[in-house]
């Protein structure tokens, strides 16, 4: 192997490792959105049923300037294993562009339950999380895996390949 090829491989490995390191640094709190330590809360939840439609109102208390993923689930007090995500809920569910009071979800429950629901112990659980954001953890893990693969492929020696006469690998200079 020539010295030029050896140096190119070392730069490639170093570049991949540096990128993996920089990607992991990009998720430190200094790069976070303002107000990320402010909790996201659902308050003032109320349910009103008119005909075959349930109207679920709530306030989304969260930092401005971000969008949120809001989910709603029908639960039962007497049956903790019961949980149903309404299939045709509309309104302020899914991606909600801004927080604030007076959010409204409209669920036509007769489309899911044509004969209605029996019982009085139903309630809705609404949750909100910050939407978007770049998945830095997955990028960092993927970069580390890629770097490890490159090191294994480039740095590994094939035991079946005999050394070429006249080519020698020189040790790297000491670190400064």
C-alpha cells in the first residue's frame, strides 16, 4: 500500500469519527428550542356530547413557537386495559401548530360505535408532545455504526492476502 493511500484512509476514518462526535454534540441543551424546560400540559378538559358527536375541549399550555403532536384516547375507569384511539377525530388533534386555550376535538363516535357506548365511566386522555425536531440520537447511533464499519473494513487485514514485496506500512507519528 502506498503512503498516499494510507493517508487517505486515515483522513476518511478521522472525518467519519469527527462527524459522529459533532452530531452527538448538536443535541446539547444549548442548541435546544427556547422554553424546552417548560412542561407541556393539557388543562381545562371538558366533554360535551350532542347527538352522535363528542366535542372535547382543552387548553394546551406549552411554549410558543413550536408545534405539538396531540393524541386522544377513550379510556374506562373500571377497565384499565380498555383504550381506544378514535379513528375519525378531527380538529385540534394530531399536529397542532400552536398552543393556547380553546382547543377543540370533534369525534363522531357513532361511526366507530353505531349502537353507541354503554356505561358511564368513560373519559378521554389527551397528551401532547413537541412535534418535529431532528432525531439526533438516531443520527449519532447511525454515524457511530458507520464509523465502526468503516474502521473494520478499512483497518482490517485479510489473512489470506500475502504481503506485497517492497511495500511497508509505517507507524503513525506520535500525537502532539
